[in-house]
């Protein structure tokens, strides 16, 4: 049975270069990529801020009787 070898997706040199880069950074593992701050910090922060705003608005409206259905 003949073994079929595929060319790698990235050249080995590029892969080793990226490995060295990521191993040299002393940040948290989930913040090492280029756009990781956006996905790990900004989006959850925006969701939390929106949720807190809506909860606060709901409590304010309930305490002042705004928006009641008759």
C-alpha cells in the first residue's frame, strides 16, 4: 500500500516561528492572539454592561410604575 503524503498547510519554518512567538509572550493563554482581546474581553464586557443596564432600567420602571399594562 503506497503512502500518500500531502504538503503541509503552512511551511514548517513559519510554524516554528509562530510557536516561538507565542511561547515568548507572558500573557494569559487566551489573550495571546491578535484579536483575542476583542473576543475574550470586549464582547463579554459589552454583554454584561447591556444586561446590567436593562436590569437597572427594569427595576427603575417597576419601582415608579412606568410601562404597566392596564
